[in-house]
C-alpha cells in the first residue's frame, strides 16, 4: 500500500509539472463559455511533412447580433488553435515594439467565400495556371474581379477586435531561468543572459509558437481547399454539403496559454503582464511566409480574454447586420453565377 501511495504521489508530482492540468483547465473554461472543444488533434508540419499534435482546437459559431438579430445567411466561425505551456522555473520575457493602430496584420486571419471564389476563378483563368484536374466552370472574369471580401468592404477592419487593441506587441522574446534566492522571492539572473537562458535546441516559446502557427496554417489550407471545392461544385450544379453555407465567414486565432511568469520589457523597464501579442513567422523551405499574430495569454487571464473575444464576435455580428446590404450584393453576385452556370450546363 505504501509503495502504491508512493507511486501515485510521484505520478501526481510529475503530472503537475506538465501542461496537462492547464489543458484540462482551459477546456473547462472554453466549454462553459459555449465553445466546441477538441483535444490532441493533428496537423501536418509544413517543414517536415510529419503529422504532429496540438493541445486544443476550439470553435464557436455566431449567427446573431448582440441584441438577437439574425445575420442569416451569414455566420461567423472562429477557430482557436491553442498550445498550453507551464513553467515554474522560467520567466517568459517579451520585448515590446510600438505597433500601428491601423495594422490589419494584428487581426485574426479570416476567409470568406467571396475571397475564395474570386481567387480561384481568376487564377484558373490565367493561361499559366497548371491544370492538374479536369476542367471545371469558373465565375466570369468581370464578376470575379468585382467580388469583394469582408475586409475590402470594411466590415472587418483594425478596430474590429478590441480584445487585441490594447495588447502589447512583441517580435523578440527570451526565456530566463528563475533561481530560488535565500530570500522569499525569485532572483532573475540578468547579469549573464547566456548562462540564464534554458539549454536546448529551441526555447519553449519558439516550439509553442511554431505549433500554433503550423496548425493554423494547416487548418487554413484545408479550409481553403474545401471552400474552393464547394464553389466548384456549385458552379457544376452540385448542391452544398450539409453544414456548409456560402455566407460563412471564418476567422482564426492562434493562442499560447501560459502558466508562469509573463514579463514585458519596454524602454529598459520590466513589468508583469497577462497578455502579449507575438508576431512570428513559419519558416518553409528557407522562405518565411506571413502568419497570423499569436495571442500569448496568462492562465488567470484566460477567462477574461475569452469574454472579450465573445464581445468582439457579437460586435462584428452587429456590423454585419447594419451593413448587410454591402454583403448582400456580393452574395447575390456569387449565387447568380451558380444559377447561370447550372443553366448553361443544362
């Protein structure tokens, strides 16, 4: 019995040092706030081609405004790709840079059918387009060129997500070991940064950032391919698969949930913070491709952060409701092309 108790105590101690309890905590918070949560799902690493695991994927669909007005046929679908990290003996330090308030790059990545239909049709009408599949109908060049997505229409702009508006931005970071001093607080060894940085090929911040960005890129590419297939099928007279809507607007937000010391450095001064926006890029065959910003959130701030995101989604639904005439014109142009293409096919 004593041996079993000792083993369980050892296992419990080892689990506490991992991010698993943090992952379960995050899942419970998300589900209480109405998110659909999936654990330990996979993505294909864009550098190695190997399937890897991400801690949490969470989705929420919003189809009404804050006051309950329907925005049909439009829906907002937000995907959170979340990696959980717990560090008791390491501080994550982010070196802040000034950010422009008009930066679209600080928004979640978004995708709608107007964007996909336009890009797909115009690219396939290019004589240099590599034809790898049998011919499929395309939207007429004039209509394709006139289609506008939600950012073109200013339905989404840099003011849309207030949950990110006041967030500090960082492009540079460091992991600093914390060593217990004789006093009751931890002493940060800054006098020799090389000695204080954790050993290993890459810091945990980098690993977590690459995980959420690669998972986000994988989701984006799969989503784009599926949406392109839907557009091609509709042009060929094939109805939408169940659960697909031409008015769907997809958004992505990669998140690192951190349990530990989150520190901001700015103009030579250090302070504690609970949320940082990290701009990073995924290297792919030696070329860096644009990536969405990563939200690094401290554990105790996660619930409040999700509440802010919910408010932003409802506010965006309000904007769609108030400006739906702009989106309705795009919707009309696209659906008319489906009807005309079907009639032409007989």
